[in-house]
């Protein structure tokens, strides 16, 4: 068993491109669920709006890359409005059911063969990410070393002595952009949440009627939170699509949303850095478990009769599901959350 | 192999598409390209027939092409030997093994890339020494990549009918109506439990779909593993389903209620439970669709105006009888009345001396049993799959919301309407979009009449 390799891999992923996607999605969810108390179970659909908005604009309609970004954001906005108008006046669980249904509609429409000439059906689309990677400011031959960070032929390597993190040319760019976005968005979120607007959101979460009696338009505030969270979800979708250089309908399942929730709750809902911390921890745990188990099987520490390689994935997700249940029962505030802030109820 | 898919989530081109030029020649061929569209040479590809006899092993040419001529039509397995791939390349969708049905000269595609698209490699029977780093950045989850076949299989249940006839719109409509009623009854079995749990505890249980799967899997255990007849296995599964429902309330939900855990937290806990059950199922039975030993390819009764399989009639009749029994019990028995009282107003019910926790326990037990029954019946028609319940769950939600959240009778009516709607909509839309219609109905109901058909306004507040 190569523990060094396992830890290096887990650490690499813990701050890597996929983690950033989950962090961004969970930040959007944090605004909706953590601060406003909206149960959006369709965050995957918002990410799909971003990803498909970008891919369709560039591939199918031949628009420039930046137009694709704008269209993706607009699509997420429209979706939030469509979902919000009927449900935000109702009880919280109605929004939950409607968003989960809408997410499934989006996924099934995206994979439908009816218009697969345009959307690629279940194969999805690719070939929209080149303009993004052309923006990389360093060239493929870039080679330098600065303390323990080095770049070799466009690849970034961070050597901590015991562990070494390595990222490919493209992943490095995704991470630069992704971390910049995460920091920017958390910064804006921090300002918003500590503004009067943010206090109204928290008030809505705690007691909608009280806020309404103060003369606030609760519906409008909820809608703003839903739209903004959805837009952040779309940004996560862009990053997701770009990091894989393709979009595929079956990646935007309800499970995708559920993992956003795991990330959010793990880190701590209603905390600015909760989602980021949660995403890092989630990916660290996920990779250490799956890598560790795979290595253990390969090294025959675990005999194949007990666990074969195909069962590692389900086992890891089983453990993560169990972890989620136990976390919510015994530590609903996650790592850095405040327990009192998560006592709100369906009304 | 399908299992790997399950983890991964991506259905990347099942790799097979009919070749456009309809040649008389039979065979399978393709071109291997890497992610930069450069041809990949020297990779060995083996074609075996359905019986496992090797037909030929070829090596890709300089331009990446390969072809295997075949003698007869039928099902073949095309396997790409990953150990012969150049350093750093893997099959992106982790499917180095394709099952293809050959009726003409077909193309088999293996998308190659520097890394997998999130599936877990190393799980196909042939995959041997792929680099350990290839599964590092793996995506959690999602659907099995077998889904297209899978949803095709789901649809097949409905399409069977249409294929049988093809002509005669009215006949087809009748057949679809009947299969819709059957499907509706299956949804109703699951929906009654979900709705009653919601009514009595306020919990929207996202793990209810997995109780359906649980029933199907338990019957599979008794039927296939222990070799009991299907009907015995079905009864055992329903009993175990009841026990599972009881145990869930006893071990999880009831303590949570005592602790005063919020409904939102409970709802998210139920998501965790759903992930837990689903992945446990995947862990034990794998990602493939499994069938019971009996009643698989049953010969349908053909009445001329209606084609229906006996199993559909029997399971439908039992489901209907059970639904009626539950309805009668709710109206006439003491416990049924108590249940409705708790659903109406738990505090008031408690103050009149009803043991609310006992009623809730009963509701969970019955809900678990009915869900398991639904799972068994659905599996008799379509086979067991680890995510069958997850797909049903949204339709169950649609039914429950349509009927009115928290009302048992509403759930039944909603379920029948949704079932018929789903099947009948295939007259107008493509079968793959039939669920979309049902879910759209759900959203429209929310917009216009959020309390549902039989619900009351004050519940939705």
C-alpha cells in the first residue's frame, strides 16, 4: 500500500478542479438553504443550465464563448424565476419537490433523442472549451520553480516533501479561474450577508411572518436569493463543463444536488467558508476512501472475496450516505456551523 | 462492468451506432482516436459471440481503423484490451467492453482520453493494469451509465404493447390505458405510504423510493438466491418491507422526533438514508437489471382489442384489492380513524388519548409493506435495479401532490391519474419523454392548485 500516493492523490483532489465545482454549487446552495431556508433540491439543474447554456451557444448556435456564459447565466435566472414564482409562496417542502422534479425534467430533456442533433442526446456535447483554454496566460512550455511550487512544461507541481500535488496544464488554469471565482463570490457573499439585505434573509429563515410584519416583501427577498443562488450554481456548471471539456446530461442527476448538500452540511451551512471547507473535506475523504480501498484490494490487504474492485464505489458512497445521516443527527452544524442557525423548520 | 458505470455517471456513447451506409456485409468496425483525434494504432480488439466463443482478435492499423467481418447476425461482445493502449490513454467511459447487436455492418466506438470521465475504471472484466491514478479525480455518483438501456427497458414495458399492434390507434389507446392503470396502481401502493407518513409526521421522505427497491431486492434474494417460488418470495419481501419500515421508525425517525429534530433536517437525513440504501443495494446486487426466475417472458393474452400479460392482471388485481383494503381500514377501523385523526391534527389527536407514536409506527410499517409490494410487482414486470425506486419516487411525489399532500385517498387518485397520464402520453410524445410530462403536470398543479385534488387549502400555508 502506497500511503504517500494515496495521501497525495487525496490532497490533490481536495483543492482540485472538481472540488471547486462542488464548492461553488454549495455556495449557491448556502445562500438559498443556509441563509434563506429555501430547500432547493434542483441545484444540479441550475448547473446544467449553465453548462448547457454555454455548450449549446458555442457548439450548436456558433456564438462566441462569452455569449455562451451570458446565455448560461440568463438561463439559470429564468429557471429560478420559473420555479420560484409558483412555489415560494408555499411551504418549504413544495419548493423541494418542484425543484427536484424540474431538475429531472431538465436532465431528461437534455438526453432526449428528439433533438439529439442539437444537444447530442445522452452523449452530450464537446468542443466549446477551446476559447477558454486559449486564455491561459502561460504557454505549454513554461518551466520555473519558486520555493516548493514548480511548473514543468505547463504542468503545476506543488512539492511538500512528503506529498506532491500535480495538476495538468488545463487543470491548473481551471484552478486559477475556479479559486478566483470562489474567493470573489465568497467575498461578495460575505458583504451581502452582513448587509441589511442579508439580515432580512436570515430573518426570513427564522420567522417569515415576523419579517413580513415588518413590512418586508418576503416573496421578493426569497426570489432574489433563489436567483442569485441559481446563478452561482450556473457558474459551478460552467466550471464543471470546462474542467471536463464536455457536458453530459447524466452527470446532472439529483445525486449531484445531494452531494452539494453533503458538502454544505459537512462544512457548515450558513457560514461563509462552510461550503469551501466542506467541499475540500468531502473530496479528501472521498478520495482517501476510494483510493485507499482500491489500493488495499490491489495489494491484497483486503481479500477479493470480501470486497472486489467493483464494489469500492458503492461502498464509499454508502459510507458517505451513512456519514451524512450521522452528521445531521449528531452534528447538524457541520464543521464550523452554528447549531442554533439550523434549527429552522418547514413552515 | 455496468457497475463501474453506476459509480460514474456518465453515459458516453454506448459506443454503438448503426452505420449509415446500409451494407449487406455483416461485421463490426471502428476507428480509434485519442482526445486530439490522432489515430491510435496497435491496440488489440477482440470480438466474441454471445456464447463466449472468440471470433477474432484484431489490432488497429496505423490510421486507427479496425474491422471484424462476421458470419451471422446476433449479439456479439467487442472488447478492447486496455493493456495494449498507449501509455496514458484510457477508455474515457470505462467501457472497454461493448455488447452489440449485429444486423448489418456496425460501428463500435471506444472514446479514448487521458483520463476517465468520472467512471471507475478497472471494473470491467477485461480491464487489467490501468494506471492507478486514472480514477483519482473521479466523480461521485450519478446515474448508471447503463441508463439508456435501462430507461429503454422501463419504456419497453409500455412499448411492448405498441409494438404488438402498431396499427389501430384505439386499440393501442386501450392497451396503454390498461398498462397505465397498472402502473398507476403500482405508484399508488408506494404513494399511500409516502402520503400517510407525510400526513402523520410532516416528513417528506426522500428515501421512500428506496423502500420500493428494498422490496424488489428482498424478493430477488428469496427467489434467486434461496430458490423459492416468486409468490413466496413476494410475500416474504412484503413482510420484510413492513419490518424494515417498522425498524426505520423505531431506530431512526422516532428517536429523531423525540429529540425535536427539525423537519428540514429530517428531510435531508432521509436523503442520506436514500443514498445509503441505494448504494448498499448497488454494493450487494451490482448495477445490472436482474430478473426473477419466473414470469419473465410471459405470453400475453390477446383479446384483439387488448393485449395484456397475465402477470399484469394478477399484480394489478392484488394491488387494487390491497388499496381498497387500506382505504376501508382507514375509514372503518379504530386504528384507521386514529391514523386520520393524527394526520389531521397530531396535537388534538394526542389530547384525545390517541398514542400518536404508535400510529406513526403503524403508518411506517404499512407504508414499508406497501412500498415493498410495489417494488416486487414492478420487478416482476421490469426486473430489479438498484435505482428503480429513485426513478419511481418522483412520480410518487407527483401523485401525492396531485392528490393532495397528506391524504391517503388523494394519493390513490393522484397515482391512478399519473399512471394513466404517463402511459397515455406516449400516444403523443416520445416514450422517453413520458416522465417529463408527468413531472410537468406536477409543476403545473403546484402553480394552479397547490392543495391538490383532495387536499385542503390550509395544509399548504
